[in-house]
C-alpha cells in the first residue's frame, strides 16, 4: 500500500468535510449522567418515582426499560404517569445497579462509548446503532 502525504491545507479540507457529515449535536462532548433512582416502598409495592426522567435522559422507549427492569427483578411492573410501580420491595441501590446494566447494554455504543444511540429492529434482530460513529451491534431482546 502506497503512503500518501497530505499538506496541512488538504488535511483541513478533509477534516472539514468529515465534520460536516456528522449528525447535528454530535460534535460537542457533554457528560452523560443518569439520574439516581428515587424509590418509595409502600407495603409490597415499590414505586420508582423518577422513571420518566430516567427514560428521557436515556432516550429510550419507556416500555423497553420497564420490561428490562421487570424481567431482571422477576416481578410485574406498570407505568402510571411519570412513575413505574413494581410488585415487591426493592431498594434504590438495586434499581441503580440495574439501570447501569441497562445503560451499558442498551444505550452506550460498544465501539466509541458515546450515548448517542438508537435501538432499531430489523427483521427479528434488534441493533444498537450509534449516531456518532455509525457502529451497529446486535442487542438481546428484552
């Protein structure tokens, strides 16, 4: 393979062209923080009070996160307004650990580590598609 040398002006042209092809909002780097779970236990039911805030920060379908949490907790869960209610008693630390696992498996790009991803279903397979680097990786069904 022949090595090509670029002068600084050519390099800047190629860099500008590459930057112009990135999706809007990807060029800035911002810290990705997931809100901590706010949990209220009443009897044999646990309410995740800030469920909607968490879902919005993760940019995911509320049903997808609810199914994941319910499956991992081995219980039933429903959404009521801005909160999610689960059968059983679970601490906030349990929810925080599960949400962190969800983020690692279904939000963060496996190639570049950015949270700018979407889940897209093609035929019977779900893919995590990164809008920052373009990587595609299959994810488990929830």
